[in-house]
């Protein structure tokens, strides 16, 4: 939080069939539907999140990511960073208050990897779902499916990650936590604005604006098993896991929503402070860096790199 | 234990390099070396086992299984079953006391699938390793690697599993816990002489006398993760996992010893009583039956079936 | 199962308010209501149990245990044991078929500690709740509360446990797994008819026919935490835990149903085979034997002993 | 990190017997001894910490806390905060570089509750113990005891916590995460400078400068059980647990070092961002707030309050 960016506050993704997607994110992931808007978008949140929503589903012909919004400490942080983004050379667009229900004005900007990001500071706070701020119980009864705790991060890929990484470090105050080096070239970068092992990550690939996965936090390795069981019981398409990542050391499973957007649920992993040196992985160890147990990339991951 | 057979008491396997194998089974699996004999065989046990040894390593040119020995309630059980094995048509061989260090006489017999089995009732009891029978602590300090708790079962494959299954049920009093049916043909059978989800399992394949894996019990799903981490840290060859089996519902990981013998470590899973109906899996669900999360067989498992 | 006794098949307990009790055992423990009878008794089961019911609630003015019934391998086992009970000196009563809904005839007998036991071999099998015997999923969705897996054992106290222990060992073929010795006097005994760390346990005390607790199996230590959380969330009266027992080494928590009957839910612990020596605890280590972490008895447990 | 304070960087505590204390913190907690100085102080760290040390043991006649030092982002942060502390009215003392081996200059200041705190920005970084920053394994082999991961926080008590809380919020930029209110009086406050549920906590009591406990992070609830087992195995004095806190919802166990300083090891719990409202507990719910399962304070905790 060196420059006032708190966390990933929302992601808007495209889904091919809204009803199927809502069913997936509520019944399998365990998110809570919070709102819908006249455009037909559906607003969801995970139960530990205090803001009204974190995931927005938009029906479209092609799956993928519309944008990621980072919540800032206050409006003056947004003002300051908006000016610095312009000075850095970004194209900045101002999105008016309530374009997303319950969300204040957003500052949208582009990036060298072709992804769209936003900054905002104000969003309606509905509080943790099912637990109070007054003598709160440990967790709410009535959670469904995987009981995802929060939208945690996303892994994006595109060309020129050097450019986007520089933007996040220099303008937004993110820190580099882990990286993969191919000789002198940084082919993957994991960045944080907090103590988390990553708030966003980038992998170099020729095609711009791509989404590898959006990721949700679970309570424990036991819950990763339960998630894996639910994937099987619900005939959800699995990618890989349960396993551990080398990078971040999180315990993880990858699977797909009905539109083909990759989801991750994970638990645990490293923590970070700004005085820590980044961790470096050699590109020839990429298999172990990504999938610590198998130590090889599966076909789906290999296809990202080409 | 309908006819007095308690449990798998020992397995003797062939390894290509004894020192490498001992290092693997002690430092990775966490077994304890208990003895060596003039033939050069090495005797190992897991820490919760009260008998002196359960795994015997023999150096040879080809890996695989020499034999599995089942411990019986007493010598009269061995006498009775020996006679019934002969009547059933088995070729029976009497192995004299102390052919294995500290083990009483064994009754060895053949089987339709080409595997060699034994019955015995007497073996030196050294007690649980590192804990006493008097005010015992919960677990011993000083365990290494995966901290395997006991040699649990093996999965064998060969032709005519119908014959071997009949032998185990009719003569030895094992129960059929789970099975895979391809139409009317039972292509896999999981048998128990106890409450365990399996004490032995068989899969139909053309080649006789084959070993798929020997399996060791762990404490928990957390320990399966720890095992997976150790597999990676020690550059041990992994097959698949961590995952869950459909059959038995155990939480598992498969990997290989340095000679290519497949090992499993697992935790949890179903229990069984003799009044339970067997669970049946359809052959077209074999992927899910074996690897519950991926729901497809990997190449290594597919090669077993042909 | 040396003499054909499989397991605890049912326990009938007395509750002061039936509705409150049903709510507790279904919503907190997670048992499933299976039936009611004209006497007003309520029949419950845990989800992994194949028989129709295991717990019977009877409304009465005083809480406690009516009887424990052990399921046998077959009717001829019941006949044989019935005769041996009579010869041993027990008062035997024949309970007719369907006195408990869906249960065959039962042979009821008394014991030196003042408890009433039964043997039976036939009970309607409804199968595991929510999962099939055909390509079964790992667990059923829709379980509530603690998701208890099975009725596992009970701990009883009364005078002359030496007599009841002798009865269980000599007539019913149970094994002594663990014991507490005060000098030469066995003041506590943990007995099994299977691989379980105990199917029944006894503690010496002056008052006859007392119930310390009925116990249900959970999946894991994580589920013991979840149970503890639910105890707090539902304002259920707690006794002690989460903790570990020294005896059996199970991970446990004790609490009370609304009538004051003590419940346990637990996970893990030792396994047993008939060739194992019993484990012995010294009476001066009783605190550690019962509550391994605190190493002292709490007031509730101390009151049992006097 | 609103004003550049990263985390608790070190605590110096007094122990009655240095050898016993070192044995406790290394063999039971699993810390690593890193250095000793001419004064005889012993420097320890937990394995995930990158700085050279976090815990300093000083032999003395009375146990307790000497001081807590917070690591800042850089030296200019220390300069700025030093000036603001003076303006706030604190007595500030400059401690020269290397007064603690490998640590830069420290700014020491007093507080209304009678505790001594420090700020510093420079300390030798030896890196995580047993794992590299280059292709790191998931965890180091060779860890002992509870495998504590980091020194996490401390709970302090004294008079006028309102004053110390104000100091931490206004000058050091800490946030109030949770509080206990007795009517309008805040009798307990949990503060963070990061995403952690607390970096320091205060409870009101008449006696100044008291230490309730120092706390270390563990990996999981499974590791809390393992810690509890080790407490029993090593005859370490236990206070309470395993259990969960209501405040923070962490899973915890309290015990004592040989000098009577209370230790906590814990896992999990809430996370925090600066836009979160504080959680409030009523004083009449203090039992549940502190010990979520028992819902009553034990005698040791009650004695803190008087």
C-alpha cells in the first residue's frame, strides 16, 4: 500500500450464458448474488468481503476479462494516481459514479499488455455476508459450495509485461514479489500492493489482453480437497490440481466456468513485506514454479506461452 | 476376519539398487530399518506396526513383487487354511521358521493371477516404534519424511482375477468391498479381511504376477500434501496426485521408488463391515473410479489395462 | 469380530424434550431422522451407516441410556451367543422383531455394571444416506451441522467393571485395547470387537448403569474445529475440547445435548488387531490419559469417579 | 502501512534461565538461534523471516517484556516518526547502531500503558532460513518442534490503553481492527499496521508495562494440534487450547516458557484493510471474544483484568 492502492476491488468478466454462470459462481464457488443492473450484469461477492460486490458477470459472445478495478484508500489517492497515470502516458477514461451499481467514480486506464484496469475509492459497504461487526461468529451458516472467502487476484497474459509491470511498480506502488527469468528477460511477474503473495500476476505471451485465471481464497488445504470433490460432483471441467504452486507456495486447484474462463481456488502461501527481496525462478524450472508437485506444465499452460 | 486372517503382514519387493531403495523407503517414506539378513535382504517397518517388519527389500535385476504374506490370528488358523488351500487346488509350499528373520513358518501358495501369497501367524513383536505400550505419547519424535504409519495394502494385476478373487473370498474369508463391472465382467475387485476399504485389490490384465503399487497409510490429507512436497524436494518420480480415489474415496498420491516400483501414500477413505453390500462402479466410469477429480486415467494407468 | 459381533448397531437414550433433542441431533450433530414409532420414539442415523437407524430417542423424565445393541454377523451368531450368555449367568430377554421399527429380534441381557445390552443380526438396510452403492460420490451434499459419520461407541460407568469386561471378552469376543490400572485394579477398560480403538469403554464408579457419553465419528481434526464452532454458534453446552485423548489418541470434543446427555465427536486415533498387546495407563496419569493436552481431569470428569 | 511502519520486527524478553529458555524457544517453538552478544543476549528468528532475528532473550531476575521494535519502510520514515513522537509528547531515546547485533539505530519511546517501544528501519537480512530466494522449495527440512513461521504480535496490558491506542493510531498510523467496549469504555484494542488481524493488542489493567503473551504464526490448525501434542510431550506448562479466539477468529493455543512468559502459537484468522470498520465486542461477551468455544475466561485470564 505504498501509494494507497488497497486491493483488487472488482473484476468484470464476460460469460456466454448468464444463468449458467450465475449458477456456477453461486452454487460451485459459493459467491453470493448481490445485485443486477439494467444492462443485465450480475454482481457477486465472497462472504468475507465488506464491499457490496467484487465480481461482475456480463453476458457476451466471447469469454474473458473486461477490466480489473483496484480499490484505493481514499478519493485523493485516486486523484493523485489519475494524474500520474496521465503523466506516465496512459490513456485515462473517467467512468461516472454508479455506472456499476453502488460504486463511486472510477478511473480507467490501459496498459502495455492490452488489459484494462481501474482505480476507485468508494463502494457501498454491505459488510461481511452472514456475520456482523458486533460480536461476530466465526463463519456464517448457509454458505454453499466451495465457500470462497474473497476474490484474491488474477493472472493475466499479453505482450510487453515489462511495460505493465513498470506501470504497476512506478505509478501504483506495487512491489515485485516473485519473477521468472529467461536469461535476462522477465517472462513472468507476481506483484502485490499488500502482504499477499500477489494481487496481480503477468505472463509474457504474444496475444494481448488475455486472462489466465481469476482466483478466490479458501480457508485451508482441506477446503481445496472439498473444492476438488465439488468439481467432480458437479461435472465441472477441471484443469489441474489439487496441487501446490512453486511460485507463492499456495495450495491450489484450477478449473473452468461454463464459458471457459479459468477459475482458481487456493489456500495459504507466502506473505510479503516491502523490504523483502523478490524471489526468482529460472525459466528452465517453470514447470516446478507453476505446478510444484508435477514439475511439468500441462498442455493448457503450455498453450499460454506460445 | 471371518476366517482368522488379520492383515497384510509383509510384502517382499525387488529393487535394482539396495542402497538407493533403503534411502528411499527410510528417508522419503519414513520407514524404519529393522534388520538385514545373510541374503542381503533389508527389513523395514512403519512406526505404528507392532510386528518387527512389514516390508522386505531384495536386490534383483527386475523390480516387482516377490510375495505378500497375511498374518493370521494363530497357528491353528494357518493349519486350517493350509488344508483348505490344498483342497481348493493351490500349490502350497511350506517355508521354514526364520527364513525371514524373526518370522515363524509360512505357508506359501500360488494364485490364478500369477501372484505368490503367504499365510503366517508368528512374528517377533518389537512394538510400535518410538512409543511405549505404557502411558504412550501421541506419536514419536524423530520420524522422517512422510512418516508412513503402516503398510496398508497392494494393488495387483494379472489375468483371471475372477479366480484369485474367488480364492480370497472362499478360502481366506475376504469380503468384496468394491468392484468395477464391464457388463457382467468384474474387471477390478477390492477385497478386505477387516474394516479397511481394502487389504488387497486386483485389476484384470493379460500379463501375470504384476504389481501396480504397494500402499502406506498416512495420518491426514495434510500429510498427503507434505508427502507431495517431499516428492518434489527429493526429485522423486511422481505418477499422479494429490487427489482422491473414487473407489475407497481415499486421499492419495502415487509415485515411484528408484527401481520403478510404484508406491502410494494415502489417508482416510471408507470403512467396511461384512454386512455391507459391495459398491459397484461401471467400467465406463473407470476414470472417475480411480482418479475422482481428474475423471480420466493417466497414461500410466491406461497401460496397466492392456 | 472373533465371535461374530460386528459393531455397535444402535443406542436408545432418554431425553427430556423430544423436539429439542431431535433438533439437536439433526441440526447440530447432523444426523438424519429416519422414522418415528407409535411409542413416539424417533429413529436417527449418521450418513455413512448402511442400516436404517443407529440412535433412538425416547422421551422420559430422566436422561440417560436405555440400552446398547450390537449387530452380529448373522442370526446363528445371535443364537450361539444367546446360549453362551445364559450359561455365563446373564438374565436374557428376547425382544420380538419390529419392537424397534425395521429391526429383527433382539436378545437383551444385563451386566454387572448395571447396563442393558442387546444383540441382533437383522435390520432394514437403507444404504448410506445421500450416496449410492453405484458410482458413489465422495460425500452427499445437504449434510447439516457437524456432519457426523457414524455412531461409534459409548463410555459407560458403574460398579464392577471387571465383571462386565469379562463378559464382553469371554462371551462376546471383544478384545481389551487399553486400560487404566490403579495398582492391580483395572479402573478403566476400552474394548473393541473390530479394528476400532474402542467399540465400548467402561470406568469404575459406585453408581450402576451410568452413561458418560455417546460418541460419533467425524472426518478430520478440521471437522472437530467446525464442530466446536457450531457448539458455540448454537449456544450448546460444552464440556471440554477441542483436544486429544491420551487413551486412543483420538481428537475430540465433549458437549451436552439439551437433556444433559454428554455427546462426543471425534476423529482419528489408534487402530487395533487381535494380536496387539493392550496399552496400559497408570491411574496417576489419568489426567493425561483422558485429556492429553491439559493433563488434568476437569470437574465434570472428576465427578464420574466418585 | 499508512505511515511506513511495516511490522513487529523484534521483541526482547527477560528469562530467568537462559539455557532453559533457549532450549524452549528452539526445541519446542522451533526458532533458530542466530547470534549471541557480549551482554549474553541470545538472538532467535523464525524460519520465514528474512531479517536476522526477531526474538531476543535476556537473562534477568524477573520475566517479562523489555521492548517491542517495529520495522519501518526506510530511515526517513524513522526520522519523520521520531519527530512526531516528540511532538506528541513521548520521551524519545536514540539507541545506537549495533546495540543489537546487526540492527541499525533505533528510536525508543515510552507509552501511557508503561510499555517501551522502538522504531527502526535497518537490520541485516539473512533471508528465510533453509530456503533460498532462487527456485525455493516449499519449506526447509530440518525444522524442529512447532515449526513457528514468524513472530507475529504481542498482547500487552496496562493502565490507560486509550492513551497508547491513540499514540499508535495517530502517530504510527496503525488501524483499530477490533475492540471490546464496556459501555463507552474501550477495555481492549487490537491494532494493525498491515493486513494482519493484529500487530499489537492492549487490554486495560491497573498495573503498567505488563506482557500477556508473545505470539508466533503456525501453518494450519493441524499444526496447532501438533503444537499441543508437543506441549504435552515436553511437559511444557499449558494455559488453554487448542481453541479459537472470537476476536480475530484465529485458532490458538497458549502455554508458558520456563520463566513464565506466556507464548501463543496460532493459525489463520481474519484479514484487514484500512477501509474496514472495526469489529466491536461487548464486555459481557468477553469470554466468547477471547475463548470462542468455552465462552468463559479461565482463571489466568481473569487475573489479567484486576
